[in-house]
C-alpha cells in the first residue's frame, strides 16, 4: 500500500510539472501574479551497517547493511507563488520524499499568506519554515548548497522543518549589508520513527527569534527557539507502554527504583531550547561555513546535545571540491539502570529482567556521540543542474548512535562509510 | 630585445581583447523618478534584499535568459558570480518563500519594450542594444 501511495503521489507531481509553465515568464503578463517553480534531487546512497540505519532526516526510513538506495535521499518539491498585489502574496510548496508514514499532510511544507506592511516589515501566516539553523528552511533544496546534505550531526536532530503559525520579519540596511530580525510563533505536529515504532510529536507552543546579517561576502546569524511538548503530565511520546509497566506498584518490593524510572519518562517540564550561531564566507572562489548549536532539554528522554561543523570549499571553474567536518555530543553520561532484586519466582524474574533490559535499551539509544569527516565535490553541469558526489566517514561511539535508526543498542565504537551521488535541479 | 618587447605587447593586447566583456547597461522607464543607481542598490534589487525603489514603490525586475551572454556578463560584473551560482543563491530565497527572482524576458528587444511599457520596471542589456526610448541609470562591466 505504501508503494501504491507513493506512485499515486508521483503521478500527481508529474501532472503538476507538465502543466507548469516554468521555463519562461509569460511576457504578455509581467505582473508576476503566478509563478510555478520546483526543485528535485535524484540520488543514490550507500550507507548503514547491520545495526545502524542511515537516515538523512528523522522522518526517513533507515538504510542498513551498506545497501544502495535511490529513495534515501531523493526528493521533489513544487512551489506555487501568488502575488496579486505588492502587499499581499501567498506560497504553497509540496515536498515529495519517502517518509516513514507516507503522510499527505506532511507533504505540504509551506502554505502561507504574506502581507508586506512596507518595504521593511513582513508578516506571514500559515505553514511556514522554521528558521532554526542556517539551512533549516532550504535543507531539501540540494541545488542551493555544495554538499549532498546538510551535516547530519547538526541537522538530523532538527526534525522540524515547518510549523503552523506566524512570523514577523523586519529588515534594515546595516553597515555594508542587510540585517533581518524575525520572530516566529506557532505549533508543530510530525511523525517520526523511533526504534521501529512510529510516534507522533506535538509541540505547542513554539517561539523563535533570528538575527540574520548578510553582505556581499559574509553571512552571520544567531537564533534561539523554545519548544514545548504538548503532552504535559503525559509520558514522552513512544515510551508509554514501558513507563506504565515500570509504574506498576507491584514491582516496588523487588525493584524500588522502578517508580522513579517510570517518572523519568513523564513530561513534567516539557521544554526544549535551541541556540545556534553561524557564519559563512564566500569570496575569491572560497566558500567557508561554520555553525554551532546547543540543544538544551529539560526532558530526560530528549537528549541535550552540542553540535558544530566546519566546511571549506574552493570553486575551480564549474567544479567545487569541499571538505566538511562535523561533531555532535550529548551532555549527559550514560545512564545505568539499577537492576531489580530477584524474587525467586522464575516467571516474575524473567519479566523483571526483560523490563530492566527494555529500560536500559530505551535510555541507551537516545544519546549522541559521533563525528564525521566528509569529502566531496559539486559540479555545476548547467545553470540549473548540479551533480554531486560525497564520501562520509563517521566515528560513532558506543551508546552514542542516537542520530541513526538502531536495530539494537550500539555497544562498541563503530566506524561507518556513507557514499552518495546525486543530481540536483531547479525549474 | 625589441622583438621580445613587441611580442609581449602583442600578447598583452590579445589578452586584453579576449578578457574584455561587453558593457552592460541598466535601464528604467523614461518617467521613472530614478536617475542613477549605485552598485549597492543594484545588488540589493537583483539579489533579492529589497524589491522596492528608494521611494518605496515596488520594482518590476527583469532578467535575460539564463543561457544569454548579457546575463552572464551582468552578474559577473555585479557580484562576480556565475549564473549557476546566482541561481543557487536565488533558490534559497525562492524556496523559503522570502523573495521571487526577477522575471525572465526572452531578449533585449523585449526588455526595452517591457521597460518602455512599465513605469516601475528595471532591466539590463548589452550596451550595443540600448536605444533612446529608455533611461540608462547604471553601467556594469
């Protein structure tokens, strides 16, 4: 069925592409009332091993055993912009990719109305891109950056591409460049795959602010956001069965800590804070980019992480080779579950042991500790087509594989290679 | 020695001729209040940082086709980027819904026509294609 749904989607998207007059503007109508455009990435990726599944984004299916896949990184986006007047406008963007749940509602990445009060102030209302990191709003548009994908250590955990709400932006000239300040507020609902289970995350409210300064050769930005899990006083999404089992009062005589372990899964202070800063430089054919972030969570089960990356590329004619290094590290030490006392009643002991192991697994598969070195190149075949190749070598520490889909807990340090080749275009 | 100098002069001359790009002129409607445009204002308009003239009126920005020499020369002169690089930059703005790129017009004659017919239009073309029906506000080379 998933395959049928996918085919259905592809046919719909193709129909859109075929009717879209994207190649040239209609010169008899220069009002720019309608504009159809799009972007696509067709890619082959080889990655993962027998335990860890490669996933570019949290809502993608994992790729295991060093297999090749055409679905892991391919995507197509279609956009319709409507500009009836200089003040009013609207944008609808559909993004097609192979996700865990094949949900149609998530295929709508943007759907917003825009109102420009004057050249400096703009308000948008609807489904809007969340402006968390430098590439957050265009991570799916492969043609717009040099790598195969935004660095996994930084961007995979940022699972939220869009929110439903509003944002207000103010721009002003500052020095040799332009400053944009933006405030965002709204809510998010999305589906992820965690340990083989689909789980629904609802975040409400979310607030964010961004300062973005850009000149001919420099870009600098900082952003901060605060997200709140909507399931207050409830268990962290996906942990309910385990938490309820641990909370059973009958366990207390054999396992006094069980009730406290159960409470750890409660979202009693369900806030996550994101802070990030980034700088990019582009001059004399050199492209250098650096970003650092800190994710601070008050929830035991959602990892507090620090990440950063540095990329250096050099354009030589139409080819840009690059090197990229990225790091991510959880803040907390490994959580060791205190084992239950044995009851001398074998069936109960087996159940207690299984519960303790399940809890240890749940606590071991969230943390992140890894770094990756990537080498690659982009070749601008034409003004609208780019071919890219990239090799990533990742060092993943034991109990630190939270960015990967995991068949079982990673108990030893592991090194993995990911190879990718893709074709990116805009139209 | 003299022959060597002559040879060097000749080679330099050839190199200069080969590297010289045609001059691109930026034009607006004759009735536009704008009389001249600095590089900064042009960059702001063509790189999507503003969509308004200094007086606050909305600008109709015109581009030539992506495979045309004039477009290549214009962006090379303005921001020292290839058309592919400029497209990659614009993809960020367009697909985040921040701004729409300039309208593509098929040739210089149609740019002149569109600028003549729209008071708020701005376009560019090879200096040899310009005529007196529009106002030249900037030169890029």
